[in-house]
């Protein structure tokens, strides 16, 4: 987490990364400074997870294949100018979000940015991804280790003489949605495969939100406590 304040200017950024779950937030805020007194404040946060995968199938060793997985990225962008702002600066007040997916740090599967300017217009590079379920297909070779990286970025730039507030809130989270298929070189799904990861994470399944995981843990603990109380209360035989 990073935060800073300078009079009526403030920046804040934070990032949380786990295997399969990413959260980032960036905020930049400046108050009224008077005509022509242009002030710029920037905040950014980046989180990523990176893991080594090896996908095996008895009859496909050393042959090319691919697997398909999904990500859910929820969040919002706001960029609000101060009252009375009229000048369109070359670097306007902006909130932005970025998504990157790559293999072995060189094969780019996705590199997209969504931005909103203080005038309400959007300026996107690549495909949009916020508040959508995104599906990705990744090439690999059976039996060969490869590295997969998923990265999430939040940026906020407040540029104004009359004040501005820019927020990139991606703390609603990026979540790994699981692997839907593993395919051979002809893009035909196969069933006899195994997936090994360096972290030990089971990426074949969707990664639950931490809040959901805590709820399941609390439910399991409560059930265990009830069973223990029932056993203590049971009459002896």
C-alpha cells in the first residue's frame, strides 16, 4: 500500500496478489488551485501471479496442444473534473485499468488497457475486459514446463487547475475461473491429462474469493463445533 498527501492533493495505491486472485486500487485527488495553476498527481498499483505449469498426457508427450481458461475481472473507473474546468489538457485526468496475460514472459496472450477521461470519453487499447468473463487459449507442449503470468494494473492521474478526482477500483477482484478444456494439436478436447504446478495450486478449478473461502471455513468450523458438543452431550454406552 502507498499513500501520500500534500495539502489538498492526495494519492493512494494498494495491491494484493495470490495465486488466482488479484486486487489493485489507485486514486489521485487534487483540489482547486486557481486559474492556470495546473497540478498533476499520479498513483498506480500492479499485482501479478506467475506459476510454472506442466501438462501431461500419456500419448501426447512432446506434441503441441492448448488449454482454455477464464478470468473474471470486476471493477470500476471514475474520473471527475473540478467544477468549472474548461481546458482540455494534453494529458487529461484519467483513470485506467490494464490486463496482461503471457506465456514464458514473451508470448503475449492479452495486453489490454481501459481508460476513462474526465470528459467522460473512453480510450481503450485492445479488447475490453472489466466486468466481463474473459476466455483465453494458451499454447503449450505436452510434458514441457511453461510459465504463465497474469497481471492486473490500476492507474489514476489527476491533472487540473480546478480540482479532479480519479479512481481505478479493481479491488472487486480478478479471479481465476478454472480450466474449461485441454486440447490436442487439432484443437480437440482430451480427457486423459494431468496438470502440475510449481505452487501446487489446482488451477483446473475456479479459485474462490477469499471471503467465500473464509465463509466455507467458518461453516466447517461451526459444524465441527456442533458435532463435538453433540458427542459430549451423548449418553455413555
